[in-house]
C-alpha cells in the first residue's frame, strides 16, 4: 500500500504505538523516526527496573529468552510488537513492515506525520530509559 513516516519527537509512546499498530494491520509500511525522543509516562526508574527484570528472567540455565534490546530503536520496535497479533500470519507480515530509526531520514519530498498530544506530568524519554539499562 503506502509508506507512512511518523515523527517520535515529543509523541506519547502508547498513543503512537496504537496508531502505528493499526496502520500496520491495514497494510501500510511504517517508519518511525527520532525514537530517542519518544515520551513514556511514569517513573523512568520503575520502567527500567521492569525491563531489566524481564531481561534477567531468561539469563540462566537452558532458558533462551526473553530478549530485550538495549538500543532505543530496537526497544521501540519490540514494544510495538506486543500490540500485533504475532500468532497469525497477518500480524507477522505487519511486523515485517515496521522500521524504527534513531535519527532523521534523509529522503526529500516525504511527508512526516507528527502526533500532538498533551504531555503527562511525569514522563521520561526512551533515551533516558535506555541510559539506565546499560
């Protein structure tokens, strides 16, 4: 179908992810730029603690998962994966059409979609959370 590009700068993650998941399921190809600047509501230490707990869950013995990345663009892609029905072919194909980028894309003449939402009182960016994971 068509290619959509969303700007993550200042966008609230949950709202952005739900819009992106719906577009992917409709058959669109989606790129997300500026993944470092996506806003996550809540306490950053608590969210980092949850991600670290999931990462350590599969670190011992013969258990092989779950895998949680340390880079911002891969972390965003992993979190959006949870909103897609991966047990069906439709969800797996939709996930293949998702691309996440840390910086800008240097293509000209492409319209970038910017989502405007009210910022929550307590928030942090993906970049701050990834900094706590290392």
